[in-house]
């Protein structure tokens, strides 16, 4: 059996670090992920996925991540239950994160606004894009 999730999206609000009764760090947050298609009005919709991070990774997320940050998540889907206020059973499905990658630097987060990403006016430098520089001729190589 396989239960693996890989997501890339933006965090919807600043994460808040909490601790269990045994002092284990935990952070819960929502990741907004744009869908690949638009609706009838031409608007792009998003899915909002609940995520949970534990221990040292949770401390790092709480310390370094802010609302709007681009994150890469690797984890697994988990469903848990609890009893609601009326005695009914409630179900929660979330991604239990094994790894959280910060996909942009803190400096680039401060320099750009969410509107820049939506309008595609902000583009990172791609090292694989041709810059027009000529490569060394084969006879110039030392081997």
C-alpha cells in the first residue's frame, strides 16, 4: 500500500507554534494550491489543504515562514476522528508532513507581494535559460 503526498502551495496565514502536554512542538496550517483550470467565469480556483508538522520541523516553520510563503510539502494523508459538541463523530483529513521545503528566500518574500505572483510579473532567474553567452570552443578545453 502507498500513501504519499507531494504538494506545492502558499501558506494562508502565519503559522502558530503549539506544544503538547509532553512539550512536543506542533504546527497546523493551511496550504492554498491553485487548480490547473479555470471556472466558467475564467477565474482560477484553489484547494485549501490542512497540514500538520511536528517537532523540530514545526519549530522551523513557526520561526521562518510567514503568510504567503511558497512551501513544498512531502508527507502522507491521515484521517482522525473526534467527538463533536452534540456527541456526533467528526472526521478530519489532513496531510501529516514528513518534510517541509521553503521554496523561496525570505528576502524574495519581502520584496514581492502576492499580486506579483498572480500577474506573473515576478520571475526568478532561471540558470538554464540561455543568456546569449558563447561557450568555449572544443579546442579551448584543457582535456
